[in-house]
C-alpha cells in the first residue's frame, strides 16, 4: 500500500516539483502475507517534533511551515464532493468509528454507546455537505516532518503508510496543529482534543498557524461550506486514533492509551449541551472552511 500510494502521489500530473522533492523515494519494497518491508531514501535534517521540544516558542511559525509544505498535495489532488450516505460517510466516519468499536468492548464497554452517538452526530453534521477531498498523508504529525535546521525550511515529509485518496484535507491540517500543541505542552492528544472541544475550537496560536498557512499557500479550491472547528478537530482525532488501533501501535499499553486518548474525547462530546449537529452550519462560534 505504501509503495503504491507514494507512486500514485508522485506521478500525479498536478503535483509541483517542490513537493516531489519532499517525498521519500522507495529504494526497495517487499510485500508479504505477514509483513511489508520498505526501504526509503534518507533526508538529512531534524524532526519537527525534536525542534518543537527544544524551541516551543517557534510552534506557530514552524507549524505554519509544515502546513504550507503539505498544501500543494491537497490542492493538486482536490475535488469537491457531496457527502452521501454511502461512500462519503463510510470512509470519513463509519470505518474509523468501526476501528475504535472493534476494541472498545475489551477496553471500556460503557463507551460503545458514546461511539454510536459520535457516529450519529458526525453523520448528521456532514451528510449533504459539499466538501473538498484530496490525497492526505494520514499521519501528518511533527514526527513525520523533517527540517533542514531549527528554523526550517521543511526538507522532507516521511511516514506515508496511512496515505489515502479522497479524504478531507482538514484531517492533515488539524492533526498537525493539534499534535504540535501536544509536543509543546507535553500532553496526550486526548487531553488537547477534549480541551479544545470544551473551549469551542482551536487556541489562538493553532488558529493563527492554520490561517497563515492557508494565506501563504493560497489553497483555495473553490466554494467551501463552513464547518464548526469542533467537527474538524473530531475528524482529525478520529482518523488518527483509528489508524493507531488498526496498526495495534498502542500495545502493550492499550488500556492506558485508551484512557488518555479516547475516553476524554468521547466524554467531552457526550457533555456538549446545545450543539445541534443538523443546524451547525447556520451559526458557529469558530467556523472554518472545510
């Protein structure tokens, strides 16, 4: 999957050479029934995650740079769809919720009904909406962005194992700003996400980085509807958590990971008062372009 995804992305006719230079080259690939081995080219530099740990005051500037680096992929491969009850909801909501529900009965059975509620709420908010989708990295976090130095620029994007086509680009954008805050605050993603949900959206520095990147990259792919920031945050969290479950990347501490990264988010959503998913388009405190 990784080899095919990278090959398809790199060969896309709309992709510019600057982004192609950031992609790893697959030097060797072996896909077996029990494992997949991929050897990729190495890019000298430093992880954004390491830089943020050392220079937390640069989080806004460097997060914006990381968002600018991935923006050409979203722009070149974008198309507008109307989210329907079949393909759109399945890929964006139903499948990632199912990944969490697969292990939920073993880790915390009482949360199954909260996952059902999350699925229903997101479906009601998104079905019928026009939304831009594109190729996405799928795990766009500071650990997968390489910098030439502590002030940048971005000189590599790695870790493409979760790349998929036809997903909302906001998943990459919001996952980056949220996980950058995790790195700076020394907090788990569940704590950061649940705090943002209760606050009504991103904090100022996160929103500034997102806005600056969109202004710099001129990433306007056409008519966009407004979406509550909390929904965008939830979609980014949902896809990231589901990917970790699929890869079993949280073992052997599944229970700890679940308690710190899933439970707080579901409880924050269950505690919302007055949030009407079916009418959230009309008026939201912090709305973003989807």
